[in-house]
C-alpha cells in the first residue's frame, strides 16, 4: 500500500461479516510489520509433516493463505488482528474475538477464521521466547486445538472453528497446563469485595448493594425459579469506621442477615478490577485437593517469574463442580468433587444448571427426563433423584487468594458453622412454598 489506510477504509474493503467492537483505537496505535508472509512457510511445512496432511488439504490451506497475502488491504488488516490477539489474553483484554469472514475473499473465505488463529502461533511463541519462558511450557499448547482442527479438515473438509474464544487461548499460547489444571489471566469483575482480618487472617466476602437474592441465598430467578415472598436485596452501608453488608457464605450463598466489619481491622484483599488466574479443569484423573494445591503453587511461581508485571491476587473459576448442593447427594468423605469444593470460597452466580445437565446427563436443555434405570453412574442417579424433588443445581464460582494456597487441604475458608448454616438454608425457598 502506498499509504496506510484508516480503519474505516480497511474494514469497508475487507467487508467482514463480524468484527469485535473497540478495534479502531487499537488499530490507530498499531505499528505495521513488514513480514512478507502471514504464516511462515517453514512452520507450515512442519505442521503438514506432523499431521501427515494429504496434498489436496495442503494446497487448499496454502491457496487460502495466498489469497489473504495477495490482497494488500486484507493482509495488512489481518496482521493487525494477529498482533492484537497474540497479547489480548495476557492484557486481560475483554475484546470478544470469534469467527469472522472477510467477504472480499471470493474463494477461501471459509478458511479465514482458522488461518487467522494459525497465524497467531509463531508470533505468540516468539513473545514467550523473548520472555525467556522455557519451550516445554508452550510447545504443545497450540496442538491441543490444532490436532482436532486438522483431523476435521482432512476427514470432512470442514474448516469451521468451534468455540473460537476458547481455542484462541491455545493458538495464542496464552493458557498454561501446570500439573493438573490450566491457568490464564483473568480480571475480576463480580459485585463483591473480599477482606482479610489483619490479626486473624480470616477472609470475608461482602456482596455489593442492589442485587436480589432468594431466601436460600441464590440469585432470584436463577433456573427461572423466583422467590416473591422471601427474596431480599443486598445492602452496603459504609462509614468512616465500618461497613455493613451481606456476607457471602463460602458454601456458595448470600446470607440474608447483614454483617458488620470495622475498617481498621479488615483490609481489602480482592476488589473489582484486580487480576486473578482463571483455573480450567481438563478431563481425567487427579481431581484432588493435593493436585489443586500443587498446580496453584506452580502457577504462582510461573507467573511471578515470567509475567512479573501481572499483580496476581489469586485464582477464580466457575463450574458445576463447585455447586455445594452436590454435597447433599455425594459421599462427603470420599467424593473428590466435594473435597475440592471445600477448599474454595464459593459464591453464587446467575448461571443455572445447564452446565451440570450437559456434563452429567449429556443434554444441557432437557435434563434427566429418562427413567432413572437408564443412568449408568451413581452421580447421574443421585443428581436425578435430587432434581425430581423439584430442587435444582447451580453453577457456582470460586476464589482462592494467593496467600491461602498453602492452606488448601484444610478448608481455608469454610468453617463447620458455615456448613451447618448451609444445611439449614439450602432449598429453603422450596420449603417456603410447600409450607
């Protein structure tokens, strides 16, 4: 290009079916690179050899890349997208990248999303290399997604990218497997603040004002279940000396009665905008408190050494596995699901039981409507029996603060009193209706 086109000119010429919001400001700060190829050909050759890619698939991908590279405007804008995507996760950038197709591509537009992700691999690895991150931490990361994508492309000719935002973590080498769990930077944004007592080191989470909860302490309307009689709205009253607010019981519900803390004794430990490491759970054995503790310890060490600019306060995750209602149907002494969730500061979300329905029953919409005799696992049978009483599960989130990782295995946050209150409170909205 003789001159650099502005953002509107580029997007008009490329004619994308979708672009994330907020790209223009980033584009205006982008410093173009003069690399002649979108994807280095030696990397492409290694990829083809690794997956023994047949010739017709190789040619299809090469022609798709060449169609991008020979369109000066599209090539320039694609390199901008790659540049932004490669660092987005480490910046905790909320830009919603997903599948996109430039309509200016007349022949291989269906390949664009995959090629865009593929173009992120080499520069992402170079960024990690520049940080002196040992190759063992990232050399296999992209292949977690690449293997399935290449197999689908070869067997079915299907280039569609499934769950683009998730697999982007792997193509950009932004997610790391440390022992048993995956970790990736995450900016905390939920409506509560955690405090730590200066002397006892006890941790408490206080919900912010203006949110509506059922009498059981879950968000009103979750799973389309409302509590018009017993619902309450969270409060937050603050003076120079104290805060009065609704405590989040670490068993995963908000308490109706308010709690008062003295500001001179309790200091903020986690606030909106702070950085955490999001924990993701791959399938397989080893879901235990010991592996959790080891993985988190390794993650603190890893990010402290190679990403020292990230002021990591702890860990966050959301999962059906954290629903403390599972402790009502599983053996609390032997179940790893229960043993692990007892190491967290659990809290309610607006997500219902769709995740559990999918993971346990294989259908996130219909749920366990079959005869219980058809179930093959004890978890299926126990969860179905519980739901047949009219009760529902929820997806909960969790927090583990960095200072408390060493206490994992001995319930850093949950007390016997918390569990007793949970048993008194759980499903109280159903008892209220039946009563």
